[in-house]
C-alpha cells in the first residue's frame, strides 16, 4: 500500500485544517471514508472494475493539496473566454476544486434554482445536504472514499419541483497552479419531481503542471424529471482525471449522459446508475479520440432494480499511435425487473498496430420478460472505402479523416443541444487533423 501511505499520513496530519475549511455536513462523513480507505486501499488490477487501469500508478506521484484553501491568483472570466455560437449559458467556474463565487449577472436563474458552493449551502441548510450528500456515492470505492476524505467545497445544483432551469448551466473546471497539484472535486445534483436541467461540464488546464483530479458526482433525478449531463474533457497529456458518477432515477425520470474525451493524459470514468422507479429511461453515450500514449477507461454499471425501465449505451473510441482504450459495461437486471429494455454497444477503431483496445460488455439477467442485447467490435479502417475515395482523387490522409469523422459522429449526434453538437462536429474534425483540441472561441490567455 505504498501509494496510499502518503494520503493516509496527509489526512492524519491535516485533519483539523481540512475540517476547519469545510462544513459540518461534509465533515460528518470524513472519518468513515478514511476508515474505508485505510482498510481497502486503492484497487489492484485484479479487481474486476479496475482491471484496465493501474490505480496505484496514477496516485503514486507526490502532488500538492491545497488543504488551507489558499487563494488562487486567477480571474477565470479574464483567462477563459467561451463563445459557442447560439449557446446561451449560465456560466460558472470551479477553480481546481473550489467554487468561484464571483458570478456574472447574466447567470441569473429561475426562482428557487441554486447553483453554487456546496460548502456555503451546507452551512445554511445542513439537513438538506445530509439527506443527499454521500448517500449514493459509497466508500466501497476507494477513489470515492479518498474524495470524501479531502473534499472541502464543491458544487451544488438544485432545481425544485416542476421548475425548468431553461438555460444550459455551463461549469468550467479550471486546473490552475504553479506546482503539481491534486484536486478533489465534489458535485451534488438534485432535481425534484418534474424538474428539468441541462448541464455542461468542460475541463481545461491553465498551467503546464502535472494535475491529478478526483471527481465524484451524485445526481438525483426525481419523478418525471429530466437531466441532460454533458462532460467534455480538453486538458493535456500531463493531466490525470478519475471521475466517479452516481445516478438515482425515480419513476418516469429521464437521463441523457454524454462524456467526450478530446484531449487528455490518463482518464478513468466510472458510472453507476440505479433505476429506483418504474418507467424511467436513460441514454449513456461516450467517445474518446486518442493518440500518443493517452489512456481512456470507461466503466459503467446500470442496475435495473424495478420493472418497465429502458437503458441505452453507445461508446466509441478512435485510437492512434500507442494509445490505450478500455470499455467495460455491465447491465444488471434484477428479479422482478420485468419488461426491461436494454441495449449496449461499444465500437472501436485502432488505426495503428500499436494501439490497444480492451472491451467487455456484460449482461446479468434474473428476469424472464426482457429485451436485452449487447455487443462490441474492434477493427481498422475499411480498406475498400479507403480505396474507393482514393480512386476519386481524395488523398489517403483526407480519406482516413473522413472515415474517422463519420465513425465518431454517431455519438456526437446524440447530443440534444444543437449549438453544442455543431461546435463538437468542428472540434472533432480539428482533433483528427492534429490541430489544437479546443475551439477558436475558447481561449486560455
């Protein structure tokens, strides 16, 4: 347990400082999380859900942690400009792992909707936070336990009953430091009955440092509520991101979740989704474009606990050079979850002999009246299609780009926000051309 030792010692030494800069509702779960982490440590590659990513290696370097909440000298509104055409958003920032409290007036939200500091809300409404915080993000996962140990602030998105948040809520996660830094981001999303919200998370690195980000998102989607959650990563090869996302879907709830990795170093995304009420449905989509020595691992678990629910999964990878991709998705249909509909698809392109893809779609079914399917493919570019285009004057490079672009577009087309979808079509094309993996209108100064 060499990698764990530094985090155990840091927590023991800085426990008082960690708690002093947080809220009681968040502090209440730290000791239990610490005990679980101390007992279990990071999972090895022998653990089924972590067999494709070496967690010990990811957490072995000695990163700094901003325990005393020192101010970061940055105004994100000055250093980051985002202007996706026709996508009018309510814009907020997370600088490392703290909510940036200076919000522009145009971010005004409907009455009752809260988007802001988790710590501040917990201080004023501890009973509300205790009802949700840490209830579905369990400490059995050591990354979640580590995040719960160290998270001092975070983001709360709360939409009350029958309220439509209307404008897209855009959260920019900025990594900013003069030294190598570890950050622990925490997000709590609560949509009450009949509520609707669209969230866009964008990850960016401001400085040329080594960053390690743990992220835990807990999302409660109430009865007949709808959540669209889009996550876009555009960092760099020095960035390591480990994200655990937990969803609870109540009766007739609807969820669209799309995670897109354009540029990164090493990324591990885990999604746990539980159907708590009948008639709910979800769509989980993801895509990754990798080259050099990049690594992207997506692991999903969809738990059908009740009847009459539907789930759909589509993940696609394009791997170049010595990059590594992994997808493991499990659909669990429990006893009594009759009339379940589920389909799970993972498709992948390896454009070099050195690229590696690991794929493991799984079904575990204990009900007899269901419609479930799963499948995966790993292949190379179609030689016939390449030859056809080259015979008509299209260069080999351009033909390769067109096939890759067409392959990945199926995931992009699942995005419901038309302006974002159009911009991502352009970003994906730029990424395949080897150009900077960010849009011309998104600038880090």
